C-alpha cells in the first residue's frame, strides 16, 4: 500500500521510439535545502523551479511549523521569509515527513542545536528506516532523542539548550548524515569539523557558502575535511533550482534501451558528486552526449541527449563512484539487463537502507522478468541478456519506493512483454509528472485495475 493512499497499480508496455524533450522536475536535494536554508536565513529567499513532489512539500510544511513563512506563488515559484539561525519556534504539531529520508534527517539536524522539542513521523517506509545515523552525531551537540526500538520513527528530538561544536567523522558515505551535522553546527558556537572518507554530494556545502556561512573544504589523506564556523547570519538568496539528475536518469535510461529513441533532457545539474550514472552509461557504450554546458547558481548544468544504444556491454562499475549515483543503481540495473555480459556493482550497502532494500527489490523483480541476478550484502551482479532478449511479463513489488516503481516501468518499455508494479503511488514523492512526461515521449505507461 502506498504511504500516501490507496495502491496505484501500473503497467508499462513495449513501445516504439521515444522522441522529444523531457523537462524533468527540479532537483530534489537542492529543493529541500533551499527551503531549509531559506528558513534559517534573514530576509526573503526566492526560489524558482522548486520540485513540487510530496517529499519537498512535506519539508515546506515542516518549515512553516518551525515558524518560517513559506509561500507558493505557482509555477514552481516560492518564497521563504526566514527566522534566522537559532530562530526556530517549537512546533505545535507532529512533523510528518512522509516518505522523505532526506527531509527528516536534515530537519532533525537543523533543529538539534536549538532549545526546542519536536516529534517526527512519516509513512510506513520512512518509519522503518534507521535514524541512529543522525541521532548519534546530533547527540554530540547536546540533543537528546527518544524513538522506537532500533532508532525508528516516530521520534522526539529535544534540542540542545547549550550546543557545543563537534569534530565528527562520518562512518558511512551519506550526504544526509553529513548535511544534518553541518546544519546542527550552524547554531553551535565555534568551529565544527566534519570528515568524510568518501566524497558525497556537496549541495549543502555549496549552498551554505552561498547563504553567507563561513565554510571551507580541504581534501586530505583522511578524506574531505569540512570546517564550519557556527552562529553566522545567513542572508536570503535568489535560487534557481537545476533539474534533477536523479529524475533525468529515467528518460535517459529509457532512451538508451528503447529502439530508435532520441531524447533531449534540458538543464540537468551535473554536479560531479551527482553525475556518476552518466559516466557509467558512457562506459557501457551508451550514446549519451552533453550539449550547452554551462554554470548556473554555482552548479554545473548541461542539456543531455540520449539515443538508443543497441551494443551496451556489461562492466564492473567503479565502487568509488557509488556515492555519486547511489539513487541511480536501480535504473542502472535495468540498463544492465539489456547489456551483453555481467554488470558488477560493489560498495553499495547503502542501497539496503534506502526507502526499501533496493538490492533485494530490484533483484526479485528482475528475476521475475527473466533476468539472472546475484547479490551479497554490499554488491550485486546483473547478468545481461542483450538487446531484445529480456522476457518481461511479471508484476513486481515496488515496496513503497518511487525509484523501484519507475525502474520497472523503464524495463517494460524495452522488454518482450509488459511489466507491472503493484503500486506506483510513491512515484509522486519525487517525480509527480513521470507518467505524463514519459507518455509525451511515446511510452505506454498506464494505471491498471487493482
């Protein structure tokens, strides 16, 4: 069952060439951070191109609950009148973050160093995900947390009355954890130092600097060392949100595996900590090119052109690239099914604790559709069948996970038989226009009888 309502079964049928332009939604990571940092700034932050999926809308509601004035002006145009660092009010109600691990973890971080209390919950998927990875480091600032067994939501956070700066080494590659610590550090006096052994997406660092925080990053033998000076006055900004590379992954991968396709995806953010999928696809032999490369708002941007690529080859994906494409492994595994030979993906244990166990979900669904998959705790191998040889024909469990549901919809476009999912409802959390966008390109994705 969808975390936001009645299940919506969907079926994707084999289709003709995909053609046209795919205008995907704004970047989800940057949309969350725009609202949160806007709420912590002084003045009015104006945002263009905000992703209006359920995850981001839940973050907007949360910022209102903490006292910021958040206004939707229509057409992706929003404004946030911030309350300043340390200015959060105590919410009157429980903060419901829906399906968003990013939202809840970042919000926990930014309220942890304020002398207020807040209770967080989410849908069934989010309430099953581990929060100790955030509550452990924010405890170092002086925050306290009480939740269900295993560090699960619902959970109450009591912010630190007298926060202290910390020195923290992130134990796993996680932009959410790193960002939660940096946001908590904003209201702590002195310098907080965060070390990550493996680089993860750096939107938080870039945006903090843009809002006026004193933050520096140094690459050392120990990893990336990020130093933030607490208690700045963040200044409101005008933000144009680039389009989401994680959402672009779906029309791009669909074009690569569907015969005759030629799809242009404009204005995609190509932050090097996010673009690992596109590098990997090129290594597999995908016809993928960047056009009109430029920089907007401190982020590299380009138009992506993806064409049908009949001679894809399985490869061993560089495990050091995992952090830059962790959300894209499900749809990469679909592309791998149409490649010749094995695609080996290692160093991906983070996939086990996403909205679902994504390795398990994709392995079960691919096997049901005639593809052989081997897996371990932090690795999996898809044994590709080559173009035109994936049987399809099965119904897969989306496991309340938007990326699982969309990945199997892509599989159905190029398989021999239709592919279905039991619930496509979660797609709305990140890509509310997915069905219409894919249909406009020529795909045959439809809602089916439950």
